[in-house]
C-alpha cells in the first residue's frame, strides 16, 4: 500500500468513525426527546385529572351535582 492509498484508507476510516458517532448522538437525542415527550404527557394527564377533581369539588360545594 503506497502513501496515497494509506491516506485514502485512513480518511475512510475517520469518515466511518465520524458517521458512527453522529448516528450514536442522533439516537441519544431521539431517546431524550421521547423521554421528554412521555414526561410532558404524564404531566398533562396529571393536570387534567386535578382540573377535573377541582371542577367536581366546585360542583359539589355549590350543589350543582345534587
């Protein structure tokens, strides 16, 4: 293998390693986004449940539910 071939091989190796690191970073970012989405959905569900409980409490306190 001459110097040109060796340099080309090394450049290909570096490119492959960079692509793999990019893919790993993208996967990690995707996982973090999915986790954030799930957390937000859970928080939304909790807020909705609390709002429904508060609405029922007001209805009960004012006699609307009777």
